[in-house]
C-alpha cells in the first residue's frame, strides 16, 4: 500500500484555493491498461445530495486529455447502456456485488463489449458557506449601477474508489479536499473574483488517478 499527501495551491485573480490530496493504492498497474476501458461514476444513492455530473465529466476529461491512450466511457453512456443496473437505487455499493451483477446475462455481455477493466466511483460534493456582505443596484439619472461587496467560501470534498472489475476487488482510493474564498466587489459594475475550488479538486484527483492508470506517469 502506498500513501501520499500532496499539497496544492492555486491563485486566480486574487482568489486563493488550497487543496490536499491523499492517495492509497493497493495494486498499481505498471504498464497502463492497454485497450481496456475505464468508467467514472458519481455516487448518488444518498438522499441529501448527489455527486455533481459536471465534476465526474471534469475528471474524465482530465484523464483522457492527458493520456489519449486511455479510453474513458462517459457516465451517461455507461448508465444508459446498462439500465437499470447502475441507477442510484440499484448500483453496487461494494466490489463483491459484481459477481451477483454478472449473473445478469445482458450485464455480462455489455461489460465484455465495453472492455471495462476499472470502475471508479466518486463520492462527494462542493458546498457554499459563510456568505457575507450586501449589494444594492438601482437606476438613476446617470444610468444603472450597483454598489457593495460580497464574499463567500466554497469547500469541496471528494473520494474516488477504484474497483478492478476483472478481479472484483477494490485496488485504491484517492481523497481530495479544496477550499477557497470568492469575492464580488461592485462599484457601478459587479466584478466576480471566483476561487476555482471545484476545478482544483478535479485536477488534484485526476492527476492521482492518472498515476494509477497511465503508463506515462
């Protein structure tokens, strides 16, 4: 097992983001995944939140754009092609459930066609908190305008669990947290200064998954 902690910091137009990535890998590939495919899915079985589809797409794009030899199957394509076995209420929660899943002939046939070797489940969300400030806008003789100042915090917390579909086993985990402060000053025109919290979390978790999947890292 390998444990690594990476501290990252990003700056975007004076909006600062801090991020931490923890990685645990139990069985790392040494030569990439060849012509097999990877699917990245968001956990949405909890009643109070869902892992954002745009975050799942961001991680997939991050991986495929940096190593074009890796084929990442789109989440929507995968879920639709295996309906209803990967809907939120029916999706497997543990790798041991894969054997039961493959007893369904349509599932076994479709998975063989897709050549899916690794299934990556991402669980988490980005939340906004600590909103402060105020802003007023109006129309006067000189025209329209706004005046004020607002600020808020965004916090991301995501965990990716890597399943080896062939061995029916969990082979690694990556956890990333990111936080940042955004601002909205307005003197006539509001100017948002946005901290790219979710994007930083996407890059952090995507880089660690690339180390696991890619022969180039």
